C-alpha cells in the first residue's frame, strides 16, 4: 500500500500541531488540517516518506513526511506531518502547504528514547536528500503543481 498511490499530490492549510516537533526534537513539522488528512487514500501505508514541499508561493524544498496514528487520540486520528528540509525564519501557520510525496522510506516504529527517535529522523532526512537528488525524483520539483495561479491570495481565499 505504500507505493501504489505515489507520487501523491496534496495541498492544504498548515494548522498548529502539538508543538512537540520543534520543542522536544528540534525538528519542526507542519501539520495538515484534519480535512486534508481525511482526504488521503485510506489504505496508504503509515510510515515515513520523502518528497517535495512548498509553502505558499515560496521555493520548493526537500521534505520528509510521516503518516501515522496519534496514540494521544486513542488511535482514531491519523496525522500527516511534514518536515521541510530548510530553515524558515518564522512559523507559517495558516499558509498553504503544497506537497508531492515521492517515495517511501520505512514503516512507523517505536523508539526507546528521544535520542533514538532523533537519530532515526536524521537518517530519514539523509535518505530523503539522497533519493531526491535522483533525476527521476528531481524532475517533480519543477512540477506545475507547485505554481499557484498568479494573483490568487492564498491566505484570504
């Protein structure tokens, strides 16, 4: 179920998550609203993916993405979190995030410690960077999907 839906194109508003990514991990993630998450194919595999992301009309950057169950919500709500491999100066809540999920890295797993989790994420990021440099993945960076129509004011639609 991981690869059948890829590449997967998706766009939606960035909402506030739990604030754990930046605070505890030093790895900020952008969370999609529930409606966007619910629009994902129901049989898409949970786990870690890589692809391209663009905030508003900004540049397209490499990203890693996790699709998983949030135990906090008693496993009824799937969450989709995107870590863009780029340092942003400020938060972009309320902006439109456009992503293309290109490939699958690994299934979800539990970690014994925060350190183990952080090091796994760092490895995922390195893997994503390597994969996205391949020509067949690089070309999706230029996809027209990332060019929002001119003159469309995204924030106040």
